[in-house]
C-alpha cells in the first residue's frame, strides 16, 4: 500500500508545460513527502527542490532522492498545520488529494488528461481517489465516455455509476405504473376519464426523467462563483443536489444547506411539472376536439389547462420532491448501496423494485390530489 502526503501546500496552484509536454502543478512550498510501505521495510521518500510533481513525472523521471529506513512510526501529517479552525476538513482534503494523485500514478495518467473542472476538483482536494477510480472504470465504456462530455451527466455518473440505469428504469416503468394506477383509482370510470389518463401518462413520462435527474446525488464540479454573486446565489451554490446525500470526505453540508436543496429542487420541479402538464393537457384537448369533428355525436369537455397545470406543479413541489429526495438519498444511497454494492445485478433489481413501487404510489397520490383540489372531477 502506498500513501503520499503534501507538506505546507498552499491552496493556489498554477499549470505550465514542460519539455516533456506534461502539465504539472506547482506549489510555492518546496517539500513533498511520499511514503510507501513495502514489506518488510518502510521507505520514506522526500523530494526537495524543484517543487514539481506529476504522477508520470514521478514514475518516469524521478529526481534525486534520499531514502531512510524506519519502523513506519508517525503519520505523514499536514506539515505542521496552520489551517485554523477548519483543520479537520483541510486534513480530509489533503488526504483526498493524496489518494487521487496516487490513483493517477498507478494508472500512468496525468492531470492534463482530465477535464478542467475535474482537474480543479482534484487539486482542491474535493475528489477522493475512489471517484478517480470510478472515472477510469466509466471511461472503459464508449457510452459513458460520451455521456460524461455533457455537464450534469458527469457529476451524476461519478457519484453513482448506476445513475443511467435508474434513469432508464424510471422512464420505462412510469408508463405501465401510471396506467395501472389510473385503472386502480378510476375503476369503472377509466374509459370515461381516458382523456385524464392520457394527460397524466404523458406528463408522467416527462416528469419521471426530471424526478430522477434533479435529486440525484452528485460530485460537485461547479466552478467558483463570481465575486459579484448575490447572497442567494452564494447560499444555493453551497447546497447539495440531494438533501440527504452522503457528503464526500472534505465536504460538509449544514442543515440549512440541506433544506436549501429541497427548496431549490422544488422550484425547478414546479416549472417543469407545470410546463409538462400544459403540453400534456394541450395534446389531450386536441384529441378531444378531433373526435368531435370526426364523430358529431361525441361529447366530452376540454380539460382545464391552467388550473390543472398549476396544480400538478404544486403536487411536484409538495409530494414528488420529498418522495424522490428520500428515495435517492436515503433508500438507495444510504441503505441499498451499502448492502448490495458487491452485486450490481441484484442492486439494479432492487432499484427496479423500489422505483416501480414509488412511481405507482405517486400515480395514486396524484389522482387523489387532483380530485381533492377540484381540477379533476369524478364523472358519472
């Protein structure tokens, strides 16, 4: 096992090219300590000036070194502290940086092969070695490698390599569970209220996607905020995507920030839910009017567009938002993943089961909610 530590590293780094065409990061301090344990000895490797390091540089062009043998006592440490009251979090970020650089060294990769946002996260110590390993695993698939070129997918796939599975499962099961739930709730009125059913299923397909997307746990790769950013922007910048997600080492969220995640996602879901409902109801009303033209004896009322759409937006905020935050952040990330992470097939099956049940339950709740607020009356 190998463990590396940086001594007296500052929080600012700059990149510049060498003749070997590798990008490296440079610290204003001059000491880097690399400790590796090879049984039965402990080797402490100390690098002095010049203060330059990259995994490939270290592997292929080692500088002058001084080896010392010892019993391994003592920790690599943080070089004497000096971080103030947030020492615990700073130590975790130092550890993240060390782990990430070791994983890079093991893979023979350099930081220049990473996207700029991920490089900045590694240098800042916000990404542990496990995330870098997951990146290498995902890059083996052409599909994942392509998806990670897009903002949003990269952050979610790095946090959860089964995110795409969840997204596909949700969109597939929503059609069947929505239709089954509508039949269960409306029973003998199902055919009479088929216009409602069509609108609900279409809206469910659209919202099913965003209900997986918005509350999915992520690895934060956001660029720094502009100095002129307002207080509200600064607050939501520090909020997680999921109120219940597990924070990576070196990152922490306050209770207020976690509540902020619920508020922010609720606002997004209101906009998407209302918009999707407007489109769905518009299609349904168009079908009703087309039937009237073809069949003069056909009698059906157009659905209320604005009231139903706003009601659905409110439902997304109040009911769906909380359900999917709990599903992604607690049931899946905190319960199912720790129990079944060694068997991806069984874990995917568990995701399918809980998401099918959740979608079906949500369909039942929407029918009750719509009839309760009066936007969908029971037809005789």
